[in-house]
C-alpha cells in the first residue's frame, strides 16, 4: 500500500476538476496534470470511486472518464480515508514506545475526527492496538544509517566529505565532497541524493558510506558547469537499483502458480502493473537492471517462467551458474 496523504488530496481535486469540466480525462492526461505516473493516476480514480463514492465511469468511445451525474458536487474538504487511518494506526504503535501522554491524546483526538466520516472503523483507537502489531526493524535500520544526521546536513545546506564504497561498483574507497540535496527511504534502504564539487548528482546508498565529515568550508559546483545534473528535481526513481544512476527500463516477470497467488499480494514497486495469464502472474514495472533486482528474481526460484529484458535474464542466469558452482565445491555426493 502506498500512503501519500496530502499528495492524494491534491491529485483528487485536479482529477475532479477534469471530470467536472467534461473533458473525459484518461490516465495519461491526468498523470501529466498531477505530475505522477499513470498507475498513480489510476489508483487516484479508483480510490475516488470506491472509497469516496464519486460517481465516475469510463467511456470506451471517448477513451476517458466522466461523471455519471454531471450535477454531482465535490466537497472542498475531502475526509481522510483508509490510507490516512492506517498511517495513524502505525503512528500510534510507534508512539506506544514513548512516554508521551500529550502526543497519545492528540493522536486519539485526530483518530476520532477522522473516523467520524468512516463508519466501518472503530471510534476507539486503543482497543485496536491489542489486535495489531508490526515489525519496527526498519526504524532501527534508519537509526543505524544515520537518517537524522543526513537530513540535518541537507536542511542546513552543509558541505560534507563522504568516504564511500559500493560493493557492486567500486574496488576501493571513493571520496566525495559536496552537499546532500535530499534523503529517501526506498526499497528497504536509505539513499542520499548528493551534488558533488564537479556538479554531478549522485545517488548514494547510505549503508555504503564508511565515514563522513562536516566541512568548515563550502563546496560549490563550478559556476560554468552546464551539466543537467545541476537540476535539483524533487523526483526520485521508485525502483530497484535507484542508486545506480542509470535509466529505468520496463521490467517484466512471469510467475507460475501457485507462487503467483502469494506474490500477487506483495507490492514490489509503486507503479507495478499486474495482469494474469491463466494462473500465471505477469508483473511489469519500471526498474534498473541491478544486483537488487537480480536477487529479487532469484528469490522466486523455479516459479519464474519468463524475464525481460534480456540483460536481466542474462544476469540472473549467470548468478545462478555461480551459485551452483559454489555449491558444487562444498556438496559431495552421499
């Protein structure tokens, strides 16, 4: 599940404006207007229809969506939905570890205000916590990776020196000087978008930073640099191998039954597109052919039917051969 709260509310008003104008918008036009992917635009439409009961439908002849009731009005205040309530539930579980009664009271009040518009959820938050728990390991990982240090340096615009080595790309330490533009937790890892002294933007995996130092002088990229990397875009690749800095390709993986039923319940990527061919799951998403993605495919084992592109297929085959060769050195016939 992707919880994006305020961004959803902004998209919802854009989408409704297009519906009300009777322009028959489709996911392609909505994605451009909202600055999101087509899959995200599609999920926004579905959520408006299914959760907020907006009477919208798709017109095959016009290839776009429309309001079945042209006179339908959309409230200026969109009540919080299931995504926001789930976020609050998670927040209350995390706050349970703190001695912060004022914060607990505020969360209870907010929960009560949100559930007024959702009759399917209990108005009392505390009893629900007795029947729900989740693993907070990712929070511990973020602490170990120094998320507060990186975010603080980025917000202060401090110049830093990083000693960095990726086990996949480097044979020796690399020294980078520059500024951290922003920080993102994605694919189970923490990433730093880093602008170096030469004007290049690098995506660095925080777990590969061996040491860091706040510099007493400012490191600025060359003023005459014409590198497109200087554009400080707020958009990140939501994809495997985000740190590699390469262009994303369309990844396609076919998974056989019965494993297909299990993997269909998992979200690998914000913009994944799942379809079915009989009992086989066809999963497509934008991705970078990277070690992370190879390991994910290998985890499927014998249930993999097809992989695309060919470069990914070749890497998976090569990695499988190396695994078999390594096992052959240690396993003796009985």
